[in-house]
């Protein structure tokens, strides 16, 4: 194993961790929290999918916020229930 292998391993780990904490927070939302916003659990599922895609594609926070906004106001409300994603909508 050479020094480049270590660098590639570190880069892979960093890339795979993009938005991982946000995903963990979303998946940790209780059904009651989601139901207080919407009875449609598909909104929550769609949000998880968008954040996972952003992680896989290494999208910027601005692009992730834009993608979430495209899903509608209800999905934005769900996103705001997580500390890290709520930061995207401060302004």
C-alpha cells in the first residue's frame, strides 16, 4: 500500500460522509413529528431521497436547498425540523 492509497481512502470517506449527518437526522424524525406537518409520509421519503442524491452527487448546500424547495413548502417544513437542514433556510 502506498501513500496514494491512503489519500484515496481518505477522499472516499469524506465524500461518502457528505450530508450523512443530515440523513441521520431526517431518518431520526419521529412519525409524530412528520404527522404534525403532513399525513403524507411520501413527502418525508422524497426529502430523504433528495438529500441522499445530493450526497452521492456531492452537491453544494445551495443546490440542495434549491432541490428541497422544488419539492414544495411541506417538504421544506420537514427539512426545518432537523438542525442541519434548517440552516439552509435561514434568511
